[in-house]
């Protein structure tokens, strides 16, 4: 029989875990009774959402984290906005829509990634609420990665919604799509989503919005939103004008924060820990924690002393746990150039040494609507150098919003005109490519050139954080194969530089506009190779490395951690792609990639070289005799000027023993009989009798990479003509049918940009 001591031990063994598990609900051990409030509450009398500083969110976060309807009810929100975003642009527009709903009508919203919620709950959305979809189209009319599951669920013949039905008569919805008209499937995802929701009985508010990134996404959005808001107000029974200018954030300057916990441009908490000497676990690098990759090698690919630059740069992945496959993309995280950082700090009166390095903390007043877009606490300098995209052309909506903070009436009038008059904006801001700080300088008549002594604009810093988008990574096709370079990743980038239209701000003279990321890469390349050796300058007792050339960048990075003993580092991460070779080398390959469009195909060819070496080692010199041909159609201006990797291709042809066949078009050296230039599409047309059987009979795979605006379309036209001729039909009928079939079966893939 058990003793009293044994019984006591048994009771304690059972009771203690139960007490620990329910500790939050038991008052006598410090918890709170079930159903009690924590003070701040949620959803005040005006339904504006959570209390100040984001406090009082516990009630909102209770319940199933994937139940967006329950979260809306607990937070007293009548609007939820889902974004399908691949690069962050759709998310930015979703946040803008949410902010405008709040400022116009006092309606607070949830801004949600559909991947994180159970979308079969759409049938539970109250008829007094609205769901807004901001959907980008990616690749060949495909949804973004985070919207895949949503589109698959809705496209089922009879979608299984949460309450057992397959209809959405309850649902009020809005759709704004983001696309590019140079692509064949322009805004395909938004159109399919709109059509399907209508078929399921949902009721659209306003017209479907479609933004064209090739022209002006911003202008398309501005033209769409106002009529939509009118119908939004009618459907939901709300009136405009009651909310006014509502702050999203509280910004506080702090003086007593530990120095090692202040962000100086680090992109994640783990990066900040690493800056203080702590190790980052292997495999922990990615989009949310980019890897500071050491530069192994870099070189100029265009002719020396030419007018243009193309940089080849190699990053060391040793010890990072990162991997990639041929066809993947790499995201490079640039910083803003020194001149734009100095310009913005000067305009806001933050350019003194003490002010630019002052530390600020930022807290969201409604985290469900507006998350703090970058890590804090941080310095003003870090915010403008590493976190906000101050190098982009100022948007018309931002200009109109900031007019209220103008230092004088004349400046206010200029901003009001630029913000409201589409033509004035196009001529004086968009055409000349003025950045936000340049617009503010132009409005008051300040000089555009450093050193700056700008008129101070008293703009609350929380409005700057709300108005200026986060600085995003720029993506490049990886130009190497991990089979040949297992611990290195190569990038090929043409440096963007173009002349803008004239503007009064620059005395009606054209000026050079420099691409943010490619010029950042050029700065790194020049420093790595010792050209225009970087000067060491004192900054708070530390040595900061900068290039003595405009645009110059602080490539030493936060706390100068991106350079050591002339080894430079660049934050990167890998983005997966479906742009892949077929597994078997016995399938014919046709690659079309003029200019830097050749980048992924260098990786493709290297992939086959690595496979060939193994095959020959295992099966002898005849191992490749059954391999199918691998064509690369490449084009550039001149063989002596911009022929990328000119010296490598003959070696690859030799190693692949005739399997790899390169065809080149030099547009400024070759002419057709009529005197016009020769491009890659002309080479394809000339070889149509050889290529058509490979496609129609041997199931060849076709890949196109490069310019979407003209090259890609021209190549597809030649392919349609070729296939129609081989089938004995017309390009617009048989040719179009074959091309469509190739795309549907993933035998024609594109990686193009405008």
C-alpha cells in the first residue's frame, strides 16, 4: 500500500505540470481570469483598432492564428487586404490602400499574406465587410509563390469553403492587379481571380484595377483608386472625411540604449548579433537574414575605356549553408549612395554629425495595418542609407501628401501642382527622375549640388517612415552552376546609366541618372580590384571606406563590417526559380539570351560541362555521343566591345565535344541584304529548317532570357512563323497553337524583364 509520502509525490507530479500549463489563467499564481481585459482594449468607440503603441494586442492574437475572420472580429476591423507579392511591390500597394481606407473613412484593416491564413474562410466574411486583393502576376501568367494556394483553392470545380458550401454570395471584394504589358499574360492573376470570384457569387466593388509596370504603375493606381473609393463608401455605408491625417507610428529619440543593440544598417536581428561577435547558425541565411558574402573575384566584361560597364562578380558561399541551382536568382541588397543620404538629411535638418547619428525607436500604432518596416532602434543615417528607398523617383501621391509641410506658400503650391497635375509631374519630376529630396529642394529653389545647405522641411519623421517605401533587394539571374562552382555564386550585371529629360531644377540641362544597385555593384568591383582605391575617412573614430567618385557608396557597410583586409562583403540571398534544364542531356536545348540575358545560360552550359566530365570519367571519351544538341543564340553590339565571356565559350564547346553550338549576332557588325541589323531572332529564322524538327519531333526545350519589351516578343514571333511553316499552316493559327502548347508543357520558359 502506498505511503502518504508516495501519494504526495504522485499528486505533485500530476499537479505541477498542470499548474504550469494553465498559469496564465489562474489568478492566485499571477495569471488573469479568463475573459479579463489587459487594460488597453481593442477597437475603441471609433473602431480605429488597437491602442497606442500597439499595446493591447493580446486579445487580437488569441484564437486560431490562421483565422483572419476571427481576427477581424476581435480587432473590430471591416476590411482585410491580401497581397500576392514576389518582390514586395504588391505588399507596398496593399499597405497604401489600408492607410487610405483609414485616413478617408476611419476604417482599420488587416494587411495579410494569404499563405499565412486559411482562405477557405472567405465564406464567413460578414456582408458588412470587404476583402481587397492586391495581386501581382509573375512569370508566364503565374501567381506569386505566396498566392499559389489561394488560386488553386478557388479554381477547384467546387471549392470546399469552411461552412460546407461552394459559393461566396456574402463576399464584397476589390481587386487591384500588378503586371507588365510587355509580357503576354498581362495581369493574368488579377483577371482570373476577379472572374472566378464573380462566378462564385461574390460582388465586386468598383472596377478591377490594373497597374502596368512598363508604363506607370503609379499613374494607373491613382486613376483607379478614387472611383473605387466612391463605390466602396456606398457599399459599406461610410462617409469620407471623418478620420483626417492619422499617424501610423510613434518615433522617439533615445539616448541611453546599449551601443551594441543599435542598428547601423544590419538587415536582421541575427546580423546585429553577428556584429557583436556572436555566430549565426549555418543554414539561417535567406530573405529575412541576408548573408554578407565575401567577394572572391570581380572584373569588367566590356571593352576597357568604353562608355558602358558590365560587371562580373563572384561571391564566396563557404560556410554559409547557402546553396543554389542553375537558373536561380540572387537578391543583392544595395545601400543608397552617399549624395542622396546627405541630401535627405540636409532637407530634414538632420545633417549635423550629432543629429545624423542620433538614435530613434519606432513603434507602430496599429501593427496589423502598418508594421515598422525596418529594424530599430537605429540611427537617422542608417535609416536613409540602408532601410528606406530614397533613390527612387518620388511618387505623385507622396508629393501631394507632403505639400502640407512646405516651409512657405510658394513651395506648397509647387508640390500641390506636381501632386495633382499628371502632365506637370511627368515633365518636371518623372521625366527628369527627381528623387524625393530633390523634389523638396526644387520646390524651394535650393541648389541640387553638394555640399548642401538646404531649406529645412519640418516633416514629422513618422510621416517619412509611412511615405517612403522600404529599400528592397534587386534580383539577378545567377550566371554560374553549383556543379562547377559549389562554393561560389556568379553575377553578371550591366551598369545602368542614362540621361534624363531636362528640368528647371537642373537648369534645363540633361543629366546622368544612375541605377541604384548596379552602380553599388560597380563600386564594390572597383574597390575589390583596386581601381580608384577607396579613401579611408574618419567617422566617429572608425574608418569608413567610400569611393571617391559619384555616385559613391559606403561599401564598408554597417560598423565597417563589410570590409576587412581588402576583402569586401555584400549582403545577398538566393531566390528559387523554375527556370531549369531538363534532367536528361538527350533532350535538345535551344537558349536565346542576348546581352546579359546570357547570364543564366552560362550556368546552364556549366551544368552540362560538369555532367559531361562525370560521364566521360565513367564511360570514356564517347560518353556524349547520344547527347542532344544544345544551341545558344547570343547577341550584342560588337565582337570587340561587349561580347560577354568571349574567351570561355570555345572552351565549353571543346569540352562538350560538339554538343554545345553557339550562334552569335553582332548588330553593329552584321547586316541583312536590305542593310538592316542582325539580331538573335534573325539567326533563329535562318536556322528554322534545323530547329523546327528538334521542337516538333525531338521535344526540344526552349529558353528565352533578356528584354521583354522587344526581343522576347520578336523571338516568339519567329518561333510561331517557324512552327507554322513546318506544320504547313498559318502563324496566327497553327504557330500560335504550338507556342501555347510549348508554354503549357513548360517546354518554352522565359526569364525576361522590361
